[in-house]
C-alpha cells in the first residue's frame, strides 16, 4: 500500500511544496509535512490515529493483582498495553529496567535496556 506522504503535497495557504519533518508531543513522534514558506504543518493521519490510541491507553487505569512466584512478586501487564507497543513477541523473556522512583511508585522501562547493559 502506498503512503500518502510519498506524494507531492502543496500547502493550501501558499501553494508551496511541503517538506517532510518530525514533531514530538507528549513523547510521541509524528511524521509531518511542513511548508518551508509559511510553516503550515500536516500530521500524518496514521500517526495521529495511533497517538489517540496512545492517549486513550495512557489515561486508562488498570487494576492488576500482585502475586508471589517463588521468592519474587509478579504483576501482569495487560495485553492491551503490550500489543500497542508492537513488540510483544520480541519482549517476551527479555530483560526490562525496574526502578523504585518514589514512595509508592515503580517505573518499568522496556525501550532503554539492551542485553548486556544491566547494572
């Protein structure tokens, strides 16, 4: 399937050919077309749709059980979150970074840890 941004796009305000770019909002990176003359921006429709899914998940609260397995506690991550991250098969059995950030708050990071980088 062809991508809409593979085509020549003219700015509706000044009729200048737009150029590819990227912008970030809430940590989410969007592909955009930017007019070099008037700075008008068009966000890629697929990225905008994925951003709305991201915001829906971000604003949703999940209740999960903490269980004892051997000498450790486990908490299940809802499939809805892992599926959104699009790396479900890749992440299984991989190491993730877990930090005790504040009283009553843990942080779990999937993206910054590479094999062999455990400290």
